[in-house]
């Protein structure tokens, strides 16, 4: 008769964290199932292995409510290919496909259960998931599978089937017919009958414990029907119907409890848990009262904590844990198989009130701790609670249980949970070795790893590939578990076994890269987690082992370890783990580089830039070192991931350190060195200006003395002429006296910027000249201050009121508004600027011209100078102003020091800043 076939997940193309394909091996209301990675490539594949070669009759898939694949294909095979790849698909035989609904009609609130009837034989089943249905909830384009079920018959003639065939053959010769016509259409009448209890819908909505009881009651019902005990069968049928309602209700309570825990509503979770325990205890008491079950039918809970029998805060007493009840039933007399009267179960779910008291069927009997497995024996502290009525001698016995079990020389037996979890490893390595690896005694765990190490070393070369791969995967399973061990010898033993597997076992037996990939992807994430251990010694050991593994030639070609290191730092990761990950990345980047190693400029820079925002200062410092190391290899590529090098960015100390590090790598001076050079150049320029002014004043004093001497000589000559001429012409005007002689204007009538001299340049006249007419000055269009054209760029970047809105273009070195800077840099339309020693750069016409201060005057004031100087172009349409002649002083021969403020005229403000004279 077809029945549910157990299976294990062999491989999958990938999964999201916490949603492994191994979740499909469990059927319960609270399972999460499998999910593909976010933004994955399609198709996605899952390969499962049935416990034996079977004739598959029915396949069932329970789809996710919104992560729904458009199509699922089924393939079957008798053996597993050596490499699960697309080009090995011929090893699997295609059965067909099913299409899934997009679930739009239900608003993505229901799950589709798809059943497929097939008739094929095999042991390996492959599911291929195609592109997902798009909806607003599935933002990462994932596909998921909540559960799957396989129903079929084992293939091959076993001893039991031979016996059955012989019995049927004998009945035919004797003329007897064991098949009752009344059973036609039932499991006894049809060989292809599938029990509803094997259906996936039964397990997904039933409490696992209750489902187990229902199945055993169903077996008893079938036996009762065969024995013609119809009253008892009727009683069991009614109990099964009632228990199905109980199981559904308990499953719903469990889901509500899980939801409350996820929302951190622990009061509601506690209430749901107590409600489940009370309801379950009342139902189990009903079953035992009516003698419907024996003690072995009531399962022991695996994960329910032991609670005290009496609560001080309430008079309501909960029933004892189920393991105690099972022990009590073992001590009592067995119930009879059949009772003369039939009763239906009371499955009402009314909660226990404060004045009610639920007691076990045999309150006078206590379960002895020795009757329980080692893992589930109560702790001594529980028996020492003030409210617990426990005899002193029993308390002493319980306190000595743990030492006595450890001194026995054998590890404790595996729990049911451990048996399920390590089923694949047990098949290969044996239960004894796995029990040692799961032992609570660390010496047993270490001994298990050393035994595994020797077993791997002693494996002969001629062993079949399938056996080698099975042994490898079982070993990796135990290694992964042992890496998490907090005991240092166990952790170090796991690293020893892992190193031997990668460097010796796989090369010795010439296994494919798929096995190395399996080892790396199963162990590296756990090793990275151990780099955040509180013990500095373990952190160093884990980091050094990851580095050694990444440099190993078997792993280096896979380029897998760098892909784990460049994953973004998790927000909940410890500071030790974040620092270890960044430090390990920096070391491997120096050792491996970025040439086909898994490290690229893109993934390293994205990781480093995010690490610059980490809350731990040491992590940020290490990220700066990573960026500088990468800049030594790729100069221009690194700059695209960082903000522009301007005053705003340099306010951040990290970016300032990075940019100064770039300058040192390029051989350029840092900001501090540039400021020192500018300060020295400014002081030297001021000293020279003072000397020039002093020399000019001396020349002016000498000129005045010469003019005075010439005037005296002229007066004496005119008197001598008058004495020789007795009849002077009276109509002739008298010669001018010395005070009336024309004198050259002084320094007060000189423009210090353009060099123009005019008698109109009084204090107010100079202000008006600076404000409107000087060809060397201009007004800032953002703050309306008067500045030198030569220093307009520096003014916009450092002095202007709107300086935060400007950035410097690294190509033309001019100030550009920040909102236009990306487009300006990308378009590459600007002309590159030359170094200051080679050429000046005009911020008006954006052209390069000869260096030096005099070149600025020629460019801005000359006849063929700057065409964008608006003050110069206005003069072209006017007549030349009078007064320019020999009296005009040579430009640049005098003036105050650079950067002096200009008096502000009425109605505006003016300021001349920057470098007036830039002597080289």
C-alpha cells in the first residue's frame, strides 16, 4: 500500500539565511520551508534522496503565499550524478511539470497545495523552480516551497512481501478468500489506496504529537476491523475524529505562540503555552481514562521546559510534564484493550479557571529520574525550589545523576531531535561516533573528531566515489557543529580535521571542485562568526585559519573566501567580529590582489565605504587602510566611490585622512605642507613689497629734490635775462612761482591694482574706481563683494558666503556649483588647467595664459586680452578717458600689500582679496 516516503535533501542551488532546503524534511504547522536567495538567477534546483528506491505514486507541493514559482519541473533518477550541473541533466529523467497560480484572487493570503499523481521508480528526485510570479510583496523576486511530500511503495521483493505472497498462494489453493467484499474501496480492498493520514494537508495542520497518536489509533482501528471488533473500531473512529480537531486547535495555538514571540509579546506567548499544556493534558487524560491508548502512544515533548507543580501566584495547578505521566503509566497496570461502553472524547477548549485544579490520573506516583533520558532529567536546582515537595534522599540522588552518567565511560544516547538532525551522518559514520560528537562531555566530542580524522586518513584510494562523497559530507556536518564549540580543544580538533579534508582527503581521492565548494560554503560562515569570539586567542586562531584556507591552492581557485569577506557588516555583529573581518580582508587583499581572486575594486570599495560608517573607531581606521592599499593598485578607479576632494568633504576627519594619504602616495604635498609653503611665500612677497615701496619712496624723494633744484636754476636764469633786457614786454605774463608749478600726483592718486594714476583718485574717487571701473577687479555674483579676478576661484571656494555650494573641478581647477559638478566632470568639456608655475588660469574666459603678475594685467587690460571682462568691453564703446600720458605710473610699481580691504562705497560693499602680486 502506498505510504509516505521519508527523504533527505542532498543539495540545493541556494537558500536565504534561516530558510534552508532541509526545512522541507519536517512537516508541522510552524515550519518555514525553503526560500531561494534574494535576487537569484533562475532556475533554482533542489535534489532530494528517498530513504530507499521507491515506486513514486504521488507528489505534493505546498507553495508559499506570495513567493510563488510560475512552473515547477520534476526529474527522477536512480543514482546521483557526480556533478549537479545543467550539462548533467541527462542523468535525470524528466517527469513533467506543474504550473502554480499567481494567487492574485486571494490577495496573496492563501497557500496552494498541488498534488501530482505519477507512476515511476527511482531514488533521487529533482525539483526545478522557474521564474516567480511578480507581486507587490515579493520585492526580491524569490521563490519558496513551504513543504513537499512523497507517497509511494518501496521497490524490490523483501522477505515480508515474499511471506505475504506465499500466504495468498496457499489461500488460493485451499479455496479461502481473505479479502472481504465489504472492505472493497478501503485500504484492505485496494492495493493503491492512500491513507488520508499520509496526505500533506494532515501534517501541515496537525500538532505533531497528536498526529502521531492519530496514526497509531488508525492502525489499531484497522486491526480491530480485521479482528471484527467493531465496537472498539467505532470507539477508535470517534476518538480519531475528535483528535483531529484537537490537533488542529493545538497547531493553531502553536502558530499564535510563535507569532507572539516574533512580536516580542511574551505575556501572550506564555498564555498560549499554558493554554496548550492545559488543553493537551486534559485530552491525554481523557484518552487514558477511556483506555484508548497505552503509555507508549503518548509522546514525550522534546522542547518543553520542566515547570514546578505548584505556582505560588495562583491556585490553578498545571498537570505534570508528559514524561512524568509516561513514567507513571509504566509503573501502573496496563489498561484493557476494549471497554464495554463507548464514550466520545471531551475536546472542549475552555481554559482552567483560578479555582480549578487539574491533576494527573495517578497523583500518588512519581516518575523516577533514572527512567528519563540523560538530556531530559530535571536539574538539581529545580528540586531545590522552596515550594516543591521532594524527599531529601531523592534530591541527593538527582544531584548525583550528571557525574554518574559521565563516569560511565560512554556518551549519553541521542535525543529524538538529534537523531533527526544527524540522520544523514548516522547512516555513514554510525550512531556511536555521532553520539560522541553530540555528547555533553567535551572529551567525548574531541575523541569523536580524532576518530573521524583517522577514519578519513585510512580511507583507501579505491573506494567508490559515492561512498567518498557521503563520508565527506558527514564529516563536514560534524566539523561545522564542532567549530561552534566553546571548548578550545574541540574547536582546534575541528580545524585539524577540516584542513586535512581540504588539503589531503579531496586531492588524494581526486574528488571534484563541487566537494571543495561544499566544504568552504558550509564552514567559512561559521568560522567568520568565531572571529567575533570573546576570547582573543580563538579570534586569532579562526582568522589565521581562514587566511590559510583562502591561500590554499585548492580553495584559492574557487574565489569563495573573498566573496564572504566583502559582505556588508551586519548591524548586530559584535565589534570583535567586524574588526576581524575588516583586518582579514586587508591582509588577504595584500596577499591576493584583485586579479581574478574574488576581490574587485567594486566590491572592496563598497564594503570599505560602508565600513567607514561603522560605530567602532578601530573598524573605521582599518577601512581607511583598505582604501589606501587599493589606491596603490588602482588610482582613478578608487576615486569614483568617494566624494569630491573639497572643503566640505575634508571636514570629515576620515576623508581628510584618506585624501592626504592619496597625496602622499602620489608624491604630492599634503594640505599642511601646502599651507606652510603658502605662508612662507606670502611672507616673502610682503617682504619684497615693503622693500619695493621703500625704494620707490626714496626715488620719489630724489625726484622732488631734482625738480626743486631745476626750478631754482630756472628762476635764476630768468632774472639774469631780465637784467640784460632793460625794456621787458609788460604784456608777457610773469613766470609761475614754485608753489604754482605743476607737481606729479603722489601715492594717494594711484590705483594699486591696475596701476592707473589720476588726480581724480581721491579717497572717494578711488572707491568709485574700485567699485565700477578697475579692470583688474570684479564683483562676486553671489555675495556682491569686490574681489580680484585673479583670486575669484579661491574666493568662491573659501571666502564667499555661498562657498558651501561650490566644489573644485579636478580637471580645470575652477569653482563649479556642486549641483552641476557631476555633470560638469562627466561631460569633460572644460579645458585642463596647467600647473601654476607654467600658466595662469582666467576664471572669466577659462583660458590658460603666461604665468606671472604682469601677465594678469596684459590679459585683463591689454588690447587683445580677456573678452569676458565686462569692464574692459564697456570701455571699448567709449572714448579713452583723458589724463593718460607720461604722468601715468608704470603698472605694478607701488601699492599696499595683497589682500587689503577696499573701502566700501555707499550703497554696496567691496572687498579685494587674494593675491595682488604673485612673484615667482
